[in-house]
C-alpha cells in the first residue's frame, strides 16, 4: 500500500509557489477545474445507469426533463468557476456569447474558456470523451470583463489542459512549465500525479485523421496524408492509423505514444472544423510544452489572433517532426501547383 502520493492540489501549489510573486489564485483556479472534472466524471460514469443519455429536452420515465451530458458538463464548469472571485468572464463552446460572472459574485483576474464535453457523439457508444480548458489573464481594465479578455492569441495562455474520461479519468495540464498528467483515484476521489513532465516523441507511431474526408481535401493535404501512410519511405516511415473521433482521446494517445492528429479544411468545412479557442489553442499549448508542435498548415496555432468566439481552424498537431513533414509537404506541393485530385491507391 502506497502511503505517500502527490495530489494535484499539492503539485499545483508547489509549482506556483516557486515564484515569490504568486498569489495562489491560479492554483486555486486549476483546483476548481479539477473539482468540475470529478463531478463531470461521476456524471459520465453513471450515464448508462441513470438514463441521462439522449437528447436534451426529452423526458425520462419519471416525466422529468433529461439533460444531455454536454449541458450537464457545461453547467458544472460554470458553477465551479463563477462564484470564486478568480474569474472575470468565461466562454464556452456551448454558449453563443461570452458567459459573464453573475452580478452577485466578485470578479477576478482570469478569463476561462472551455469545451465542456469534447467528442460528445461518443457518449452514446460508451467511448472516451473529454473536457478542454484554456486560461488567459484579464486584459480589460475596468468593468466585469468583456469579449476582448477571451479573444487573445493562444501564446498568451497562462494555462491550458484537458480531462479525459477514458478507462480511467486523467487530467493533463500546463502552466508553461512542462506538461503534467494526473489520474483520478476513484477510491479516494483525488487526482494523483501519474505522468510528471510529459515529453512527446519527436517522431510518432500514429496518424489520426478522419480519412472519409480524403476526397474533400485539397490536393496538398492528400499528398501529405499519403506521405504519412508510406508514399515517400525515404522521408517518412509509414505510420499506423488510429482515430477515435474525440480530439481529447486522439490527442492524448499521440501525446503519450507519439503521433500526429489532423483535422484539415475540406469542402464541407472550408475553415476547418475544430474551434480555435476551445480546442486548437489549448491543445497547441500542451503540444508545444511537451516538445511537439501545432499548425494550421501555414501558421503556428498559438500565433493566430482570434476574430470571433467560435472561429474554426484547420489543425495539424503532435510530434514535432511529423507536423514538420506535413507542413513542408503542404508548402512544396502547393508551390508545385500540381493539378487534379490524387486517386487513392487500389487495395
Ligand atoms: P465536440 O464533441 O466538442 O463537438 O467535438 C467533436 C470534434 C472533436 O472532438 C473530434 O476530433 C472531431 O470533432 C471529430 O469530427 P469527425 O466526426 O468529423 O471526424
Ligand atoms: Mn470538441
Ligand atoms: Mn464539445
């Protein structure tokens, strides 16, 4: 029986208190998110039992309105953050506009953004889902925070992370001092340090992409993905394919084992599908802190200045050399101006 463990509370506290000027507010904010994660994890674990699957607005057997898990997760995040005096404004993938702190509560110096339930279509088939969060320092000078506090480029994040509700529940975060992972011990209800200082392999084993979109990508992207599959063996060793359809799960596997995740622009999603503020930027901060990288194909994700809350972006993220290979291939193929779609090789 192990009698000495590092809880997430102790780890966050120790990390922040290396800096004499730290007030402890960021530590507490991360701990608020860890609490929300535990509540969401508990709701997800019970999902099949207590009949909270299905469509929002539907009624359960007791005639009570059912809430979909993405609504429960969204409310849980807001309720764990809005009363603490640490947050000035929030933004959620589930809300059209910024989410103010209710007037009865004080505001603080951080803006928090989140995708409360990522991969939500996986819930109905009992596959892994997640929560993604991103924290910025407030930039507005007066009032109770505004949209400018959340429309900041990813390089301004003070922390980001995700929770993965998989075979176990894990919380992975960075404050710019490396990436650290914690696993929820359900017997004591605590996140315990299980993956200190995660560094992703420079070259990965996997590529993760929804390849059913192949015919809808531009030709340079088709060439790049075929390269990952082994088209140019002198430049890139062929990779194995893995795709869950939850960014958190796909990203997490690649972070640990090494690999590349892509969600390119396609003819149905010309600006990409994933959201810059709630998905791409927080994951890009983690990737870079783990010595990987993230690009939209041309620009570093963390340099993109958002223009609106729900802005989408193409995303190529993961092991540094693999992301570099895709970016180089896009550049070379686009400049070669080759024409006509690539036909997938016959099986
Ligand atoms: P969300 O459930 O928050 O809307 O996110 C779903 C996202 C992301 O998790 C995943 O990588 C991607 O959508 C999967 O999209 P496809 O089903 O088009 O592959
Ligand atoms: Mn999502
Ligand atoms: Mn979501």
